[in-house]
């Protein structure tokens, strides 16, 4: 899945970056920390 970061994430990217991450990492870590605003497989 691709995520749009709204905050800097250590070893992943800076705010505004679009990064490809594993589905589990995106759902379990990033969603819980509210660090991204958009999750889409076809971003």
C-alpha cells in the first residue's frame, strides 16, 4: 500500500512524502499513530 505522510517518520520519510509500505505496517503502525491521512492501494 502507499501512504501519504503528514508527519516525519524516522527511517521512512518526511511529511508530504508518498511511500510504499507493507499492508500490515500501514494499518497497524501508521494508522494507530495517525501519521498518514491517505491509504490507498492505487494511489
